[in-house]
C-alpha cells in the first residue's frame, strides 16, 4: 500500500498565527486604552458639571424673574407691592372675640394670625400661575394666640412651590413632622441696624450696621426714611408703592437668593419656618449686609443646640447670586460686590447715585 504525504505550507500557517495574534489586544495595550479613557473622563467631567450648573443657575434666574414680574403685576392690581409678613394681627382677639393686645404685631411671635400677615411669596402666587396653592388659604378671625391650622396655613405650607427652590441648592423639600416647605428667595427689607448673624458677636461699623436696634424697631422694619426696602413690615398698615422707590426701580432690589449654610437646611434661623407664614423673619426677608456664599456662612456647633438667625442674601452658586430688581430685571452679582454699593441697592430711598459702570 502506497502512502502519500500531504504537503503543508509552513509559511502560511505561521503567517496565520501571526495574523491571528495581531488582531487582538495585549494586556499592555488594554491598560493604555483604559488609562486614556480615564484621562478623558477626568477632563470632560468638570466641563459637564459646569454645564449642568450653568443650566441650574439659568433656571434659578428665570424663577426669580417670574417672582419680580409677579410682584409688578401685583402692584398693577393693588397699587402697592406685596407687603412683607407680620406676627399676630393689628386686630387680634381672644377666642371669645375680645381685643387681645398681646397679639398685636409689635409684640407677637412668631406667625401671623390671618393670611393678610403671610409672606410676600404667598401673596404673589396668583400672578405666577399659583392660584391653586393661594386658594388653599382662607380668611378667618384674627384669633390670638393663633389657633392650629389658622386660615388653613398647614395645607398651604405643605404645598412645595417648585419655583421657590433654587435647583442648585435643593429639590422641593418639606421639613419637620408637618413636612412644611421653604423658600430660597427672600424679599429685600432694606437696612438692618444690628448683627448680620444673631450668634456672632459682630456688627459692621456705621454706616453698614451700627448702632444696633431691636428687630421690631421701625428702622429694622423698612419704615424709616433712608432705610426702607422694597418689602415693608405691614404691622402698622404701611404699604410700599413704586412712588416710594426714590432711587429708581432699576437700582432697587426686590427679591434675591438668600444665604444658607449647607448643614442648616430646614434648621437655620433663616430657614426654620414655613414659607407662607413665618412672621417678620429672615426665612422670607433679608437685609443689606454684603451677600455670602453658602460655603462661607456661619453654623452653630451642633452640640450647643443654638439657632443662628442669618440675615444675609447669598446662595449656592459658584461666585455669586441672582438678584431680582423692582423693574423686573434679574442680574448676577459677585459675592465680592462692594459693601456700600450693595447697601445702596437694598435701600430704595437713600439718594445715593449708582452709576451704570458700578453694576
């Protein structure tokens, strides 16, 4: 029997082996690719985060614009800007209906007896498509001490108004057992004589803070000439009109972002009350002190069980805050804004000339 050998092409076989080997990745090559991807992600991530923050800041600006435009429409309808909040009621009565002087706004604390003393944020709701929340509240007798759920305040407080929350800081959130909402935008009450932080022993030298006066003093309630803000304490029946804004609506702050320490959401003295009925309180109004970043605000030692009432405007954005003016415009201001300029923007009748270059 004849046996024939089958010829083999050794070169072709070796070439195929080399070709098969060359079509894959070595471990070194794979590690290099992974490293390159990691570098690219590291380069792109900050850009993506910056783009997202830019979008959130723009949304925040748009929300603030809706608020100042709503206030302008409120003024057109009622011939006055929305009043600030107050405590008690000028016509406070006992449950039996007799006058109760302890419930008058100058002495009461820490909420209004009726919804006419609620926040300016509540009052502008019908002019920013918020009538459904506004109409949850109703008028009732000005009973003092305030009765539970007076004027249906609890249901209103539990309504989390998306437009009152800065998207950079937090999503709409309720706090405490009642899950009552908050606001990240405060009305401007002008000049405050006293401490910017109640728990910090510091008062700016005159003319930026000293001398100190009581929280309910007329000068700290936007009632004294050359100290007034766009938002007024209504406890004595005062109202704020465009004709009162002597410095011009373009140079007068109406609403702006408020400063809030990152650890104090729902706890800080400027964030511990319901958004609709906190009384005359930095939860919904702030004053002339230079704005602060949330990262630079004061927070008491948790073990001290102390509460700090923070009166600064400010916010969570990088570099500055959004500010709404009485003319309906919104501008972004750096946290390093000149203290005297900021004070002049907060006060509507100090007669100080503000040049366009300063803004």
